[in-house]
């Protein structure tokens, strides 16, 4: 019995070895390899990484997509089983024949069970492992399950049970093994479901799926999946192909393109597969016997031969077949070819080097002889005229074709619809009439001129016309009722285009440097792009459906172009118009009820613009820097930026939906009529000519303005500011860089103002802001900017002391600002200490509010570049409980800083070169900048000791702080995360 078992095992091993060698040709992973891999993981129980180590067997099993390591391990384990004594062996019988040559699993009554072992362990180890369905722990549990293995998908009969005389008392253990195997959860996918899933897999993935289990192997070997045997660019032998043909005799398609020795392979295929319908081959040499044998392949319908040598190069190659419908002889080398196929409908001889071709194909409808350079004019004429039912003819790159050939083709082939005669320099079509043509391609035909248009115009069925690179063509005038698509690219002498067709939907005109006039009439055209037509001066359009027009860089277009796109100009549905870089435009005027988007970027010569487009939502005026007069009345714009038009003098805007208007930089704007009832933001910065009357008219017509910027508007005076009472929603006012002397109109008119910017208002007196801190003016004011002003120190101190409700204060560059000391005298401090009891600076929440001194709401204080500040003291008694940001950078004379603020997060003292004393009691400080300060290390360490939340410290370019002492700073403040220091010691 043992001998029989080993004999059977050897045969199976040889079969598996041969199969493994065959399927190694499918190692190239297909596009759907991931699908098969997921199926294989579920069936085989691999882990996520695809690698499982079987410690019980002492081997490593690598499940890799691109290799057969798993199969090699199975085969190798059989060979290694007969090794030295004491070595363990696992005989895993997995048939990889895909059911192609052997019997299917369902027909097997039983499988060999290794018997006759000396002990139970060796017996059990020779049983095949069970494939656990949908299990991902097969590898990790393999060692524990090794004693419970049983055959898979087998019926175990009495004759298959181990002999009791051999296994002795272990028979009961074997019965238990069978019971455990029967209790295993089996794969619950039905054959029909598997069949449906496998229809999405290619051959490579089917081979992978076959490794999972016997059921999957049988399902993947179904002949439905192997109707098409694809061996393209694979090294397959004649024996292997013969094996596949015997296994799948009903295959209908074979592809051996790029395989070695294609002649014997294809001979084997056509002799073995009687149902062959599609055959693809190439990259090799085909003998004459192949073409003689084709007549015996009765079911063949399609033959493709690509990049091959036909015959020995001296004799005629005959291709005779009664049922062939499609024949592709592409890029082949042959002296003469004769084709007699009464059922042939499609023939391609593209790029083949035959000087002679004889056709006897009465039903041929499509003929492709493109780039057949050796075919003579007479050969082409004979081939085409022998096919009276021809509908499509491609003779591009056949330089010898003449008009005479085209005339005979036109007379013989009355059904010719598609003609590609590109790169045929000898044709002019002047005496040719092709009335049934629907597609005509004439790329780079040097003989095509304006005289050829008469012949083309006779093709009243024409739908597609391509005339690219016709260098002698000067004009095109066509009235074709069915023309849909026309191309004119790189026609360097082309001047005039006149097209009329109600169904014309696509026009491609590009790089025609001489084109001057275009006239188009169409009811189907929706988009017209005519970019970089430098000579175009006249454009006439009657296009009822046109919506988009792009005339970028049409430099010769004049102002008359505006009439084409106005209401009544022939484009009633136009929505988008691009006239970028049309530098000849000077006065643009559009009146359109459909225009939504207009772009005039780069039109530097425009001086006047008038738009009456109530639905206009987008307009671009970038580069229109010579615009002097502009009228937008009415328009549907929601925002408008005219700040890029520095020469704008007169402006009229009527936009019912506009919310934002920017006139920043219109320095000569003197007349502005703005009617925008929904306007909320107006920026008129640097409008130096804007006067009170213009401001008054704007405020009365735009009552919803919330933000008004009048920076550098010196012509605005008290009358203009008084008109701000018409703006009840005004919350932000910028009067920086103005010559204001009296702010009383602002205090009287802007009752709800929140932000007031008065930068560089150097004519304000020291008492100008008294209504703020003495009279209670502007009670809602939160942000005040007095940067670069001339207020004296006392006025600043009174302002900071009296306006406790301010949250943001900027005093940058104030030369009259000296020490910022919010401390108290000792007697006052003693009174406060007696009133509140003992005061602990580390627990500021215990400080009770005083009725006489409310808490400041100040959050941000900026004193950048104040040269006369020498001391800054903010003690707890200053009650700056909300101060979070303090910027004192560039204060070159600042020597002492003593701050105690419980909520300060940001402190910038960079470039305070004189800083020597730094005291901080800021438990929430996170960022401290001391760049280029003259302070020493000890002062910094002491200062940051009380900053328990400090994360960022910048001490770059500090001459008294060495980069080597960063560790001491970290010890002083353990919360530090980032320290910026110089790279090397000074």
C-alpha cells in the first residue's frame, strides 16, 4: 500500500511541477490583481501582511502576489520529505491544474490518505490541510491545528480509513480528527455566485484564485472564462499551447502577439481549435503554409497580423477565406498580397510595405491604406474601385494619390461617406465631386486652395471638415446645411472665413496669422474660441445659441466689436465674453441683457468704459491703467475693484446688488455718482480729489455702509463728515493721513462707531480727543489707532485712563509718548492694600473690583517704535485683567519693563536695545520675544521663572546671552518648548 501511495504521489508531483512551470507565464499582474488577492486572502487565511511563519514545520511560507513561493513550498516539501531521519514532512496535496487536465473535484470519490506510518504523528502530518473559509488566522493557528488536519472536499469511505493493524489504538484519535474536520465551517459561496464574481477577473487573477481551494480551482477553470486565450508578449511553448487547446477546445479567440516562434504556435492553434473566430498575432515571421491553412479555419471572422514578415519576401501572399469579416495587416513586410474574401467588411493595410495589393472583396465597407508609401497611384485606384460598397477610405500619407484616382473612386464608390486624404500633396479636388461625403480630412494638403472650395461645397452631406496646415488656402466660404465641425489650424495664408450652417457646433481656428475677416451663421454654436488671431479686424456673428466667446490677444479688433455682442447684434444668449489683451480697443460700450461675465484684462488703451448689463456679475479690469471714465449703470455686480485704474476721473455706478466697492488708488477721481442701496463697504483710500459733495451724495444713496475708508483723502472736510449721520450702521471709519483739525462732526454723527483709525493725523490738537475720555463720546468705540500722531504725553495718559472700554489701542511711532507707568504712589498703594487686605500677585482672582476704579477692557496695546519710552510699568493695581497682547518692539530707549498681567499671552520686546530690567508676573504668557536686546542671562532667567506657561522664547542676536546657556533657561522655565537663539556665541 505504501508503494502505491508513493507512486501516486510522484505522479501528482510531476503534474504540479509542469503546471507550475506553465502558469509562471502569467506572472505579470493584471489590472484587477487586487480583487483576486482579496478573494485569495479570504480563502487561504493569510494575515494582512501576506507573510506567515509556520514555526511547527520549521519553514517560512511567503504568500506573495508576484511569485509562486507558496506553490514552490508545496512542491519542495514533497521532495524534502524523503530527507534524512528525524526530519518532519508535510505532504500537502493541492492540485493546481485548474481542472484543465484532470477530473473535477466533484467527480472524485476519494483522495489518497497517507497510511502505513509507524506512528500517529507521521500519519497525521501526511494529511492535507483544510482551507478555512473567510479566516484570517490560518497561519497563526497552523501549529495548533496541525494534528487536526483532514482531507478537503472528499468523501471518506471505509476503504480510505487507516488500517487498525497499522495505527493501532490511535484509530479513535483519527475518528475524532474526522469529526473535528466535519465540524469545521466550510466555504458557503455557491458555484453560481463564484461564477458571477470570477467573470470580473482576467487570466492572471483566475490563476491566483485557483490557489485558494478546490472549489475555487474548479470555478476558475470553467470554460466560460477561457474562451479567449490571451498569451500576448508571453513566452509560451508549442507544447503549452497545445495543452491549453486540448483543455479548452471550444475557445473562440487566441492572441499570441509577441510570443516567440509565432508560426508554429498559430499553426497549432488553428489546427486544434475548430471554433476559432478571432486570431491575433505578430512580431515574427509567418510562412506561406499559415495562409494556406486559413481556409480550414471555417469559423474565423477576425484576423489581425501586426508587425510581421509575411512569407519569404519574394512570393505573393494569398489570403482566401469565405467567412472572414475583419482583416488587419498592419505594419507588415510583404512583396505582394492578394485578398479574396467575399464576406470581408473591414480591411486595414496600414503602414505595410507592399507595392502591390489585389482585392476581391465585394462587400468591403472600410479600407485603411494609410502610410502605405510603396503603393502606386494605380494600385490604390485598382484596390479602391474594386470595392463598390466602400463607405470609409483612409489614404493619408499616400503621397502618390492624384485627383484622377479620386474621380474614379467617386464614380465607383457611390456610398463613400468618410475620406481621409491628409498629407497627399498632389490632390486639389478641383475636378472631384463627392456628394455623399460626411467626413473629409485634408491635413497638410499643399494642393488645397480656395478653388477647392467649390468641390467641397458640392458635398452637401458633409458634417466634418478638417483643413489643418493647408498652407496655400486663403479663403473658405461654405454654405453646408449639415456641417457640424470645422478645423483650420496653422493656415498661414488664410484671410477670410465665411460659414453658414444651422447645425454648426464646433469651430477650431488657431494660429492663422493672416486671418482678417470671420462671418459665422449658426443656430447650434455655443462656444467660440479665436485666441491669438493678431490680424482679425472684422467679426460678424448670427449665432442664436452662442454663450461663450474668447477673443484673447486679438490685437487688431477695434471698438466696432462691441456692436456684435450688444443686444440685437446676433448673439442674444451671450453670457461670457473674454477680450483680454485686445490692445486696439479704446472705447468699450456694451448693452446686453444676457451678459454675465466680461474680461478686459490687459486692454491698456481703453479710456472709456460703459456697461449697461443688468445681469453682469463678474468684470475684470486688470491692466486697464489708462481708464478715465467708467459707467456701470445698471449692472448686477456684487463687488467691484477699480483701485487698479489710477487715471479714473469720472465714475458712475448703479448696482442694486453691490455690497463692496473699492476705489483705493483712484487718485484723480473727482466725480463719483454711486447708487448702491445694499453697499456695506466702501474703500476710497488715496482718492485725494474726492470732495465733501461727492461723499454726501454717496452716504445718502448708500445708507447701509458699515465700513468707510477715507485714508489719504485730504479734500474731505467737516461737511463731508457731518453727512455720516446718514449711515446708522457705520461701525468702522478710517481717517488716517488726513488734514483733520476738528473731530466733533465724527463724534456727533457716528454714534455707533466701533473702530476709529487716525494714523498720522498730525493736525489734531491735544484737546481733539477730550470728548472721548471726558464727554463720553462714541460709547461703542472698541478700537482706536493713533499711530504716528502728535498728541502730547498728558493727552495720551488721560485717554488711556479715561477710556476704560477700549479693547485695541495702537500708539505706534508716537514721539511724544514717554513712560507708560500705570503704577500708584506709595500712599495710594497703602490705602488699596489696607482696603483689600494682604495682596498676593500670584492669585489675582482674589483682587476685588473697586467702585471707583473699574477694570480696563484693554486686550491689545501696540507701542511699536516709540523712541522716547524708557519705562513701562503695569502693576496689578492697573487692573488690566484682559490685556493679552503687548508689543513694544523697536523702542530703542526702553530700559525697564515691569509687567504683572494675569492674562497676558504675547509680549514683544524685540530690538529694544537699551533693555536692562525685565520683571514679569504673567502666569499665562506663552510667547516672549527679546530679539536684539541688551539684557543679560540672569535677568531673563529671573523674569521667566514666574511664567509657568511660556512655550516660545526668542533671544536671537542678544549679545549678553550665550547660545550655550539654553539649558539654564529651560531649567528656569520647564514649560519652554521652543528657544530661538543665535547659531554661535557672539
